[in-house]
């Protein structure tokens, strides 16, 4: 594989950029693989990469209905954080933070990881108490957390509304200084390029139409480009999980919902943090191109549409204006939607299933992007060793029936009531 | 913007309604033996189909009645609405 560096850039510039190698091949599916990963998003690509790198399993196919990176890895708002209170979620995501810090070097692809910090704003004494508790929990798990008072927040984001007569005055906030953003497309492409170079077949425009299950064991999959034999299948399809589960006669603790995001026209640098509104669902950061990147709540009904409706967007941006009044002067550049695999307790599932050789990776709700490396790493371990890693042992499928929920926020699929 | 036909008030904008989820889920009967699986089915497990979905909506900023809606989850087209005791 061609190494990307300033020298390769100069060399190819002198040749008029005519001799770059393709970043990944376009193979036709073989008849048999050791492992097939369904879903060529961030999590699927990362899983294939770690299967090859950590477990030396390279006879792997990624089967993707559309094109790689065309789903949620290209639709999210690029936020990376590990500011969780529960031990399981905190350790899992902090493990991921360490993979993020090294990712550009490891993948030889600039993912533009920018640990600029995230501030969750608090708008009441009660919320400050809750944030103090969460911050302490984070610090016990080795994660940086700083509780900020009103004046400290004002120094960092003076453009927020600090006037006196507002409905939700800013009391302070909880900051994770090491959190940040990354260029989401580069994450998909970086993993894809490295996985491909280690022998993984990335098969795009190939829809899975069925499964071959014999005596409770997975034997292969049926696709729009022919049948593929394999004894191990990893399901990594986010919002489409329930559709494939139905083909396996499985009903899951998941509903697929729609969420929208939007960006403004680009403006000069104004915001160097990720900031979340604490009295509703709104968050905002500024991209390297200068656009204000904004998102908020689910549209609020089951949907596979990948496009939303105006009432939710209006509601979300109303909250945005309450936080940052200057946003009212900006024009909207783009809005889009993606479909989320909302689990019933708000936490993900990375587990084996009752079908031997079928592994499940789903339930990421609207926080899957930051977990891309940790999810891929633990899912690869689970598939390769046929047992869960201690990091994902409690992200189990049966935790709902046994009552071991990870209800970090306690709202599940009905996020609009939280 | 969804235009939802409340069986009592007629066509109204989406803004007036709250979503109540899958209408095919049945609570286990009272005063009977309920298995863990029954509770699981009721509380957590959802089919979440792509296509026709029978669901509950609440006309919360209107007549405050609950009713059933049959809607397509991939196109958002609403086929039919009905009162709670009616079949769709």
C-alpha cells in the first residue's frame, strides 16, 4: 500500500496526481469467507480492520448495500466524548478515546481529530448537582472532567446568552476538555483503506437478502450478488438492524427512529468548543470550514426515511437561539436526516446471539460515531474469540430480560420526554 | 410536516400530536401468571417494521384523545386513522 506523507504528496503533485493508487479495491464476492461483516459503515469497517490487525483474520468480507460511509458515519455531527457516569459506558468510551488519539498515525490517514473540549450547560442548581456527580464519576474512571461556574463558562463562550431575564439562565457547566470532533468521512475511509490493504474484501452495492441457518448455526448469507458461505456473521447495520433481524426471526429491544442535523453557512471562527444546551436537546460546534454544525432531538416516531420534517428542526433551532442568539443571523446551508437504532435503555448491544456464529452490534442510538473504534475493537474480539471482551460484557442482549439495564439517561427510545 | 387526521377533529398539523408507539403491543392480562418472556415482549421488544406500521398517537394539543394510525415508516404516508376501539 502506498504510504501517505508530505513526500508522496509532492511526488504525485509533480506527476499531475495521475499515479495515486486506489484507496481500496472493488472486488467481486468470493464464495467463502471466514467472517462476513454486514454493513460498511464506521463500525463495520473498524471491525474488519481490527479482525485483521489484532486477530490476524484476513479472509473477511464487508457487505454493504449502498456505498461505504454513506450511512450514519457520514451523517453524524462528529462529536467524540466519554463523559458518561456509568462505569460500563465510561470505561468503554474512554478505551475508545485512546484509540482516537492515535488514529491518524495508526491509519496513516488524517482523521483531523480535534480534542477541543465539550461543555454541557446546566440551567439550575439541581442540574449542577447532577453534573457534579457525573463529573466525579468520570474522574474516578480516569476521565478528565471540570465543573464550571457561570463566570467560568462566560469566559469560554461569551457569545452565549448570559443576560438576566432568560427562561433558562446558564448556571454553569460540565466540561470534558479531552473530548472533541473528527472528520467523519476520513474515519470510514481510513479504516477501509487499511482493512483493504490487509486483505479484507469491501463489497459495495451488495444487499443481504437472507441468511442460511442450519440447526441453530449460521452457514452463510444470501445477497443480491450471490450466496456467500461463512460460519461467522457480524451484523453492524445500525438503523437497518430490525429489518435484517426479521429475516432471522429475531425481535430486538430496538426501534428505528429518525434524527436530523444541519449546518449553517460558513462564518469566521467563533466557537472552539462543542456546547450542549441543558434545558432541551440542542448542541453545536463549528467545523473547520466555519459552518455551525447543529443537531438535537429525534423526530419522534418510527421512521426509516432518512429525511425529517420541519417541526422538529424548528423546535431544535429555537433552543439553539435560546443558547446562542447570534445564530439567528445565519442562513441554513444544509439539513439532512439519518436513522437510529434506538435501544430501550439508551445503551448499545455488542453480543453473541442464540444463533451460533451470528454476532450483533447495534443499539447505538444517536451516539455511535464516537464509539466507532471501541465498537470495532470489541466486536472484532467478540467475533474472533467467540466470546465477549470485558469491555462489552455488560452491553449484552439479554440485559433487558434480566433487568441489568444501562439506563444512563433513563429515557430509552422516548428521548423527547427526557 | 405530517398532516394527521384525528378521528374526532379531522385533519390537523403534526404539531398538535404526541407519538405513542407501536399499537400492536399488548399488556399481559392482570391477575394471571406472567412469564419473563411475556414482560419482555411487552416492555422491550419491538418489531419496528419498515413499511406499514400500526401506531398510537395522542391529540395532546387538541381533543386529548388517543387513536390509532396506520402509517408507512419509509415514506411517512398515512393510510388510515381510527378510534381506539375500531379495527384497522
